[in-house]
C-alpha cells in the first residue's frame, strides 16, 4: 500500500528579506494613520508567524525600529518613515496584505513587490474624481455647518479650487509643507474679495469647509488616543504636529485677509444670517460629504454603502447626544458608535477595513475645525482664542475616549460571543 508523502513546507524566508518587508509594511501601516502601539503588535505577530520568535519592534509616527534574531545572530533595521497618508483604496490593500502576512501565506519578497505596487497605483477615479470629490465633500460640510445658498455656492467654488491645488501638488513632496498655508491664503483672499464686492458670505463658516482635508482632526485625536495608551513620545509628537498644522492654516487665513485689505479680526466677522435653512440639510450634507470622500480619497470597491452607514449612525449619535449633553461630549458618542461598527463591518461582514469606514467620521466630526476657529480668533482676541482651544481639548479627548471605549466594547462583545458559542457547542 502506497502512502502519499506530505507536501513539502515552503522554505523559510531570508531574514534580510523579512526584515525589509516588515519595515516597509510598518511604514505603510503608519501611512494609513494606524496607532504606533498597534503597528508594533502587528509586526511582532507577523515576525512570529514566519518563525522569528525573538523580535523587537519600536514604532514612531515617522520611524520604525525592528530587530530580528536568527541562527546567525541579531539583524536590526533603523529607518525613517515619510509622514505621507495613503488613499482609502491603498489602505484597504495594505490591510489585506497584512492579513495574509499574519497567517504566513505570503512570500515576503512578493509582499515587497505588492507594497511597491500599492504605492504606485493610481486613484480609482482619476484626476477628475479627485477634484470633483473635493468640491462635493466641501459642499457637504457646508450643508452641515451653515446651509445658506451663498455659502453653498462659495463652498463649491472654493472646494474646486483647493482640489486643483492639491492635484497640482500630487507627487511634489517639496510643496507638501507649505501647501496648507498656500491653500488657506487662496481661500481667505477669495472669500474677502467676495465680501468686498458685497456678496453675503459668512467668513467664519466659508473658510473651514474648503480646508477640511487639511484639518488635523484625526492627527490630534490619534495623538490623544496614544497618550491614553501611555505612548507619550508618539502621542505628544502627533499633538504638537497637529497644533502646528492649525497655526499654519490660521497664518494663511490671516495673510489672505491682509492681502485684500482686511485685518485678522475680520476672520470672525459674520456676514449673513441663516436664511434658507432647512431641517434636512445636515442629513443631506452627511450624504453629500460621504460621496465626496468616496471620490476624493478613492475609496475601495464595495465600500460606499458601509461608509455611508457609519457616517449616518455616527452623526445621528452625535446629534442625539448633543441634545442631552454638551457639544464637547457629543463626539464621544459619535465615535462610540463608529468605532465598533467599523470593526463589525470588517470582521463580521467581510467589508472594507475599519480605517476606511470610520476615518471619514473623524473628518465629519471635525475637531480640527473647532481648533482652526479658535486659533483664528486668537489672532484678534487672545482670551477667546485660548478659551476655544480649551474647548478643542475637551472635544478631542471625548472623541479619543469614544474611539478607545468603542474598540474595547467590540473586543469584549466578540470575546464573549466566541465563549458563548463554544459553550453551546460543548452542550451539543
């Protein structure tokens, strides 16, 4: 009787190749906006899956340090990571690649090639979708903030212009640092030129929607979240970087006002009332905003309905909570809904990664918008600006805690469901 020999196991990957793959994958996770503590855990788990039992990983927002042990000794890589955010479709591909690596089903050499391909891949909707999506999400946010006809028209025009500026800057890393200042200066100049010509635009609300993609709300919230986990270096560095981004945006707004003959105090002047206000406008704004995010950030296929579900439920939770609690605390309940729902969609319904679905909720809740208005007010009224920044701290903290508690809630429910299912099978 002949017996079939077992299939040979695939050869163990080279330590040098695995080390390079782990570094580049870690850098990709950081470009997805992932927490540094989770990046460290993921990379250690992948190293263990490939037989490296002794591995050390230290991740910072702009650097990754990895050490692996093999039969010949210790291999170490220390390299910086460019602080460049990926699009939503690229994020989905990175997380799918990481899932394969966690089960050691992926050859690290092939993984390196796929990571390079992910970096090079073009946006799904091309330049037209990039620019049009930015204009659409700007209009959506204007519907949420102040849905007057003039403000909506201004949002469409300014969103289109900023989208073109971002398209021109694509691939030009030299201009990435001054780009927020340039965009804010252009937006501020056009808004105050419109006011000078008698167009009733409210600068306080017209300035924020076109710049929403530059607002560091997610960075500030992630920094606060990492501080809550005890990661002081990464958390504090993200908070400082986010605050500097706000200051640069406010500086650009002030420059634009001065160019057109105004003073920074005019940035907080209200030029018109809430005429044409309708009750459905904020909810329609959420849908329009979600469509704009889907196009501008090139969301992956089969993610639109999941993004809309998370956005609508998070916005509903925030609005409902604001009726019972202060507006500073309402963000907690929005992210308390968005975070576990994102993980539920990813792991239970095989949808897109959680980052793809609940990151847009960060941008919708816009803690950075409050911060921008506060820093802008500080240019003319320091007391009001400082009070506003204190409010921003409360908002960011509430959203970070909502994210933290939401993730813990999902983990607790999942573990208990698994335990319950095991008991039921045992009784059978």
